[in-house]
C-alpha cells in the first residue's frame, strides 16, 4: 500500500504557496513534477519548457539562496533538547545536536530530529474524519475556526482564574508569564519521575531529580532505569556512559554496567551484567542491598528473592569502588527511591556521581498535585482549566470524565488531539520551530530556542497567548520581546543578547552551591510485594521512538523499529519465550491484557531475555486524535487492523501501570496479526563471527581478543580480480584501487552502540528517505539506508555450536549486541560487477556510488549484496504533499519508482566539506566532515574520515587490533569496518577457549609468515 | 532469418509510431541531440547583457551574487536593479523612449511582487552543479571565468544558452583538467591535497 497523502494546495497560505512556487522553480530539484514535465517536453521534440525563476524583491541580509545555515535552538522534547537547526532558503530541513551544549555535545535523539514532521504536518485541519487532522491553522471554538480577537475576548476573563495544567515547563520566561496569569499551575509528566524528586525531598530536603554523572562512575548499577533509552536525559547520559566505556584512545579499562530489570530494555542490552528480576521483586532486592551495605537488618527482612548471589557480588563491588559508584532506579515507588538514596549515600555518591546543587528540571511533574486536581475537578471545584503542552485525556486514565465537569476548558497547543477535542476553545500554538522559547533543563543551564521558519499559519505562540491574557505589555506579535526582556532583566547579567542567541545557551550550573543534610530517618522499610502464582505482572514503558505519545503522528518514528524486537508501526506485549509457551501464543497473536484499571489488545512479541512472568507494553500508541499517519498506515484487508479502528497499537496508559508493575490477566484473543511489520526477524548470529565480542580481561591480555579471524590477517587472498592491474578509469574490469587523494571510510565502535536509532532517523532526514508504511515494511520493502541489527547470544551445545532454533535464540538469558549496518562501500563490490548499465560504480575516493538516473531497476545488485543494504523503490513515494516536501534536502535527488538506492556515505556532505576546505586553500581537516549518522550519534560510535590521511583518527582505528571487516572471507574489502565489542564481565568458558586457540594460531602465523605484522591494517594492504 | 525479420519489424514499427506519439522532432532529437544550444526565451523585462556587462563593464557578480558562494548563481533581486534605476522618472534612465519604458517596467514589477524570469540553463533534476566550485575552487583557486561556459555575455543582448550542457560536454572538461592535475599534483605540506582536482566519479554530479 502506498502512503495516503492529500494534496493540500488549497490549505496552503498564499504567502507560503508563493514561496513554494518560487523555491520550487528556482531550485529545480525541489519539485520532481516540474522536472518530469520538462523532460516530457524534451522527448516531444520541443525545446525546454519555460521554467520560471522568481527572485525575492530584496535580498535578505547575509542569506544566499542555496546555502544552508545553522541556528542554535532547543526543542521541547526532554524538557529542552539543545539542537542546531539547519535552515535552507527559509525552511528547516535537518536537526543536529548542539555540539557545545553540555546536554547534547552533538548527540541528537531520533525524536528531536523527527520533530520536523510535526512542523510540516499539513493534513487538512477540517478533515471530515474526526481525529485525522494535522496541524491546526487558526484558533478554534470547538471544531470551528475563529478570529483571535473573538477568542481573546471570550477567554480573557476566565483565563485569569483558571487552573493551568501543563507538562514540564522549566523556561524562566514562560514560568514568569504563567505565574502572572495568576491561576494555580499544576505540572505532570506522562512518564513521570516524580518518585525520585519526592524521595530526595524526604532524604535531602530538596524536592528534585538530581543531576546524574555517569561519566564519573566506575560502577553503574541500574534498577529498571532505562537511562540510555528514555529515562530523564538519555542523550546526555549516553554521552556520559560512552565516556567511561571508550577503548579507542589508549584507555586501559572501562566502567562496569550492571542492570537489574524485568523487561529487556535497550539499556539492559548494553549492560555488562544483566539480572532478570520481576518488578515486584525489586523492593526485596533493594532492601537486601541496603541491609548489606548498612551491615545490619536496618530495613527489615528482605526474604528470599532469588538474586542472593548477585546482591552479594554487587555489595562487594559497591564497597570496593565507593564514591565511584552510581546506582539509579526507574521505579515510581517513593520508598524504593528512598532506599536508592540510602545506597548512594552509603557509597558516598552524592557530590561525586550525583549532583544535587544543579539538579535536573527535565521532569518537574508532580503526580500528587495531579491527583488532587482530578479530585477537585470531579468535585466541581474547578470552573475553568487551561491545558497546555500535554494530553491528559489520552494519558491520564479517568481525566476525561473529570474534564467534563469543568465549565470552561481552554486548550493551548498545535493539534486537535484527544484533549483539545474535549475543550471549548483552542488557542492554537505556533510549532516549536516557529517561536521563541526558553528552557532551564538543569538548574542554571539556560537554553534559548529561536524560530527557524516564519509561521506557516495564523497561529500564535503560547507565551504570547498567556501574556496577553495576563495583561503583560509586550510588542504584539513578537514573542522574542517577552523572552528577551526576561533574559535581559534576570539571566544575561551584562552578557550580549545577540551572542547568547548565537550560542543558544548560558551555563551557570557550575556556580551552584548548597549543602544538603542527609536525613536517614526518612528511609523506611518497604512492603515487599508478591505476585500470586499463575498471575502475570505487566509493566509499561515509554516507547523508544514514539515516546509518551506526543509524536504518534510521526511517520519517521513509526517506521524506526523498536531496538530490541525490531517491530515497527505498533506497540506490542513483549514477553519471554517461556511465558509465551505458558500462554500458548506466538509472535503476532493478539492478547487482551486486563488490569484493575482497564484493558488493551496488542500483538505478542517474543523477547528473549525478558523475565518470565513479566509482560511489557510500550506507551504512546493507540491514539484516536493524532492525525493521518496514526490512521492511515494500516493493512486495509487485515481484520486485526479493522477491529482496532485503524489505530496504531493500543493505549497502554489504560493499564494504569505508570506507577509500577501491576498484576494482570493475559488472554489470547484467538486473532493474529500474522503480518507484523518488522525490520529484521533474525535473532541469532548462528555462530558466525558477525558481531565479534570478547571480555575486558581477555582484551587486556591481547587486544585481538575476539578478533583472531584468519581472514582479517594480511596476505594474498583469492580474488576474482587481477589485482596487479592498474586501475583504468571508467573500466570496471581489472583493477587495483589506489587512491591519490582521499579514501573515505568509516569505523563503527560496537562497544558504544546502544541501538538508539538516532542514526537511522538522521539518515532518513538527510537523504530524503521515504516512509513506506506498515504493509510495505512487512513485505521487507523498507527504505532505510542504515539499520541496526540486534543479535542475541545463543546457548551453546556440547559441540560448541549454537543450539539455536533456526533463526531464533534458545538462550533463556541472552546477551545483546547492536550492529549498525549500511552500505559497506566495498572495494571489490559485488554489486558493481552485476549491474548491466554500470549505474553503480567505484569512485576515485573509495565510495561505492549509485547514479539513480542511470539505474534501470534490475535489482541484480541488491541480490548480489551479502550485507543486504540496497533498497529498491517499489513505488513513487509521497512527494505530492507540498508542505511536507519542504522538509526535503535539496542536495539529494528524490528517487523515483523503479530505482535502486543505498547509503552514499553522505556524498553531499563530503563534497560540501571538500569545497569548504578548498575555498580556503586548505586540505580537509580530520573531523571537519561529519556524515549524518555520525553527527547525531549520542555515543560517538560512528567515526568517519579519510583513510589516506595518516593524521586522521580513522587511520589509527583501521589499525586497531579490535578492527575487523564484515564477512572478510569474501574479500570485498569494505570501506566500513567494525570494532569488537568488549564486555566488562567474567569471561565465559567458550570465550577463554577461543582466546587461547586464537593466540595459538597467531603464534603459528607469525612463525611461518614473519612478514605478517599483526599491528598493521588488517585485510587491506 | 526470423530474428532478422523481427528486428526489422521493430525498427519499422518504431519508425512509424514514434513520430506519431512524440512528434516528428523526437527522432531528430534522439539522433542528434543538440540539447537546447541557442535556447533564448523571451524575457519579461528587456534586459541587455551587452549594455550592462559590455558597454558599462559591470561585474557579473554585481547581479549574480551567488555565483561564488552558492550552487546557484542566483538572479538579481529587483532591489539590485533599483540601486541604479532608483527613480522611475529621473534616475539613471535610458536615453531612448524604449529604455525609459523598460525602467518603468522595473518599478511596476517591484510594486507588483517581482518578476518571473524564464530560466535559460536547465539541467535535469539529478544533476548537482555548483557555481561556487567552478568559479572559486577550480584551477587551484583561480576559478573559471563565466565566459567559459556562458559565452561572451557582454556581447549578447538577451541571454541564451551557449553550450549544450550535456554530460559529455562536462566530462570532457573534467577529464582534461584531471590530467592536468595529475601532472601537477597540487601540494600542501608536501602532500597532494586532493580536493581541487575535478572528480570524474558519478557522485561528483549525481547523488
């Protein structure tokens, strides 16, 4: 099925339309349609159709058409995500992480990057079908558009006394304006961290989520905290975590990461040691740890929890590293969090790996205040309510009935979502790319957001709306005025405004001081929960891509798979294979999960390594008023989809499990989703050395550990080619490539890859990769140029071979490795030789290039590629929605139906970098060209560079003993190589065995072929 | 025998149907592609390159400001015209009534939201040509003069396409200069810098 799109010519404002017309004519690559028309004319024998170019009347200062500019800004995700917005000809086309901001350091989450979708989401607002509308284009009264004057007049009176319900608002200017409005302000987070703040209020007298420093920790222990994926500040934490685990710069050791968890999270996948613990047992384990650290049964008897040995080892380690340990917990149980505080206090982590002076404000929600508000609403005590930047009808069970009792309901937001649909007035907000805003994600770390595009519609920024209702004086239509005035008076303190805007932030968080007294009495022993046998417990978690549901209408994110199960376009109940056997279900079968709070129906997903008896469901799906994507990408003929009302997944907030695991009954419905869309379906490596791994101990003995592959050793290999022949230009036969100038290549550090998918989204946006929809993904026709393969370790049989069940692992407690896979840019590329029209060929700089205009779509190349990274355009995708097209990168061709495509190693960025250097008569500096996936990676696991440049980092990494080429035995000589994954845990028996065998082979090899210097580049010379 | 007949049949069929389908010009175009050399559309404003660049000796970059910064040479904003022709009646105006009328047209267009020029040089969508690369970086930073590709604009009235802009035409020049560079090898710090030689790989223009 092709994506359903509407041509929204009529919806587009006149100015924008004119601009689009002008831009599209001016830059011919923008509208393929025009190009096709011109070509048709050519074939018809006429001269070229007249194409028009309409320059602007006045040239904007410092802006040249065709040149991209980057602006420092911030997005609302995670309480202020610092970004660079790449703007071309007045429209944002790509989001990068802010390279200097401490919360980003260049890393950028998939969600932040995909936020562009919401800006250009143009579906008709007055669509007849309820809930499928896109961005609202004007203020609304119910479902009718009104003028701003009318809305202001009607609302101004009530707004002042209204209760304000928002998500986390931490911007200093915004907070001040909301305060001026006068009403009570309640904040809540759909996925809350309220318990952590609560616990610190009790034990330290500071009700706040602290600022964690994973980079300072030698021992990281996490109890169900998915800190690399979604917890509090994942991008910042990933950067910090990676700092302690990098082995590329001569480090001799790395931090150890231990995870205790029920479901199998992405963070658990990256952990060195992972213990499977049902959420209901967490209390007992924490009690045990705290008792052992205290040296007495201070917190009561922990009872039997099945992890006695793990706890003993953990306590010994904590005692050994002391203040270099960091223990975090994702629980929403305040008592458990207090125990965590006790453990961290006992090790001395406060002040070292945990900072309380400059605490986090990324999650300011207060669950208690929310429940008080709902009670008040139900009691009729709230007569008017303003809802801003949150969607409580969707994600707070029971809110809808309470809302009905409020007399005046005002919604401030961009979409007519579930909450907006229940409200009387909608004061339509600008998109976040269109307005000034400010954030303070960490106390004292002031971050500024500036507009990157002129407003597309007749909307008004929220801060202006509130200021107007509050009667604050400011220049009408200028939200900058409000932000700037506040910053000049309170934050800048003599600093230049324009320089601050340029930098995007002011960091004064280091100046914070304060002492916090430990109050041990606040920590109490906890009631240890127990699940009756025969019952399952269900946990809900923030989905990795969609998040809390705010971005449920985002095609890019829906098509990006869940890192653990690789399922996309739905949420699912993941459970261990043993649990599935007990229930008698298979992957794709629908089950109904019932809890005391509600029920949902979702497909089952097999999750090896999940704790038996724990069922995990992702939040953020099943929205009814999200937009056309959330409704349009289904299987038209699948009964399961029809029954589901064409929602994507189901709303797991209904289970009421946000506060912690709840007991549930899980019943198979008898229906199945046999066409579950998955990006890859293979769990196991089946004993092939694809994702090589070893342990820190063995690596210390010899850095070749895990990488003794004979095929990676230098020496003559059998080749189809006469490799002594000189390369002749344009001739694909007989060659020995020698590169006079650059030789581009990439190294991927598998030790750092967390599987977060930021690179996948970065690539999608940079390279105009279409969203193909659920049906097409199921047919294995996804278009992603980069994918992350998730491999589970297998149980080994007597013979040392895996006991895998075909492509599925049998291991009850497997380890996971993530492997980004894109075009390997082979020197002896198998795709090049089979192309009948030489549409794919080798470039002078080591890239395997694809000329789309030459491709005739035989798909021989994809068939011959052992890495399976080539993608075929089965349809003419998308590109009839003109507003959505504004997000396209004009430096990349928009591929047509019938054309093969694949990773180009961001050729456009390489050429731009070369041009920039040449302009100044310099050689390309190492690191000056950053390809899209590398640039967004929050752990810097992807390194790109010139393999010919001896001073480059990649030159060094190519000679690292951990370096290996994928499927080296085929002698394709890839330009992309990988670094062995090193785990910081005790070596397993088979690892020891293969290490000693490898050492022996190495010794022999050196004896009989002394020229084999194992320290030089493997498999390349 | 049969095969030969088949081929003959195909050729004849094509010979008869193609002119009907695509017009009689198509065969001519396919066999001898002139690719619009000499294309000179009528423009909405009677602008003369001969007068401005020739007689008055103005720099190309005065109007085509993007030519050494961007992929696009860019067309001048009407405000640029008004730098000289600032007054619709008494500014730098032509001596003849025709040229006076032309200046009035500029002002009219400015008030009516601009002027849509007809594009003279039309590369297909899948060709990524950068003016900046050729004007500023090529030839080790010397760049090519505009005349190399556009002909002597200072001697033309209305702009027209000088060369055929075919891939063969591009590659010809790329190959010549590539050989030059191989002989010369542009060095910095004793190493070839490798980023000024013209690239002959597909991805230089197609990505």
